[in-house]
C-alpha cells in the first residue's frame, strides 16, 4: 500500500520583507508630511507679510484722516511706510488715543514736508527658520524674478491708500493704455520654494506662488505675466 504525503505550501511575506515594506512606507509618509508642513509654513509666512502690508495701508488712510492739513496750515504729510529690512517697522502702528501714538510733526516752514513720529505695538514679523526676504534677483536665485515684479522690501502708502508715486518702480515709455506696468514685489524664499506679495498702484495686493514644475510664477486666478504687455489686472479687494 502506497502512502502519499501531501505538503501544504502557504504563500506569504517573511517578517523581514514586512519590516522593509513598513520602513519604506514610513519614509514616504515622513517625506509627505515634511512637504505639507513646508507648504503650510510658506503659505502662513506669505499671509503674514500680506497682513502687515494691509495693516499699514489701513493705517495710512486712518492716520491721514486724523491729521489732514487745513488751508491755514498748508503743510504736506509724507507717506506712511513699512520696511521689511527693518522688522521693527512691521509691528502695527498706534493710531488711536490722545497720547503715546503715532503723530505728525508739522514742518517749520509752511508748505514743506513734515515728518511722522511712529509708535508701534505688538509683535514684529517673525521670519520662519530657513526662509528669507529676498532683496534682489541674486538673493532670490536659483528662483527667477517674475516679469514686471520689481523686487523691493518697502512700501509707501499715500493718504488715499494708493502707493506713493515716488516709490513706484520706473516705468518705460508706453503708449498702450491696457499694458500692465511693473509693480513692486516682496519675494520670500527658502532656496527651493518661492512666494511673493505684489502691491499694485491702487494699493491692492496680489499673492503669487512659484510653480517649480513649470518654472513660472502664478498669481490671482492662476494668471501669469510675461515681458510682453498684459491687460491691467483687477486684483480682488482685500479686507483690512
């Protein structure tokens, strides 16, 4: 009588293979989490810079209304500024109250430019570790500048909330009324990612993000700019 021995072979992964797979999954998850964290950090940094600029524009409108020159005083008020090279100036301005607030110093000579005595309160802008505010094209490298986006670190607002004309980038001669002019832009980068906050002459802001895959800057409604004339944009009004 012949006896047949049947052996059952069970297919599966060894313990070592499972450990390797789990390790690979952990690495991929960690990389994804870092990527999302960096993206969130970039968005928060950009939003914070934009918020500081909006606050300063609102202060320019408010404080000029409080100290508007009369026909008898005939002095001129300088624009209200914010300078990201001096982070102390990024704190909020004190514009209310009777004492210890930002005040205008009229000039000695009638008709000339006076000065502001700025008073700040609250925290100044905090730059995240690894990030910087680019002062120039070389400081932004290896990322390129966006066409028409002139790098700057300061903005000056007139009493009506528009950018002070003297602080706008030089504009080449142009006969096309629909052509977009260069606009001052503050660039933020960590060497790999890039964000930007542009301020148009009207005082309205436009947020930009660098698209590394396509090597281009993308702004409001996914618009892009080139060196050729573009229609003048209509940024969405931003709340103060």
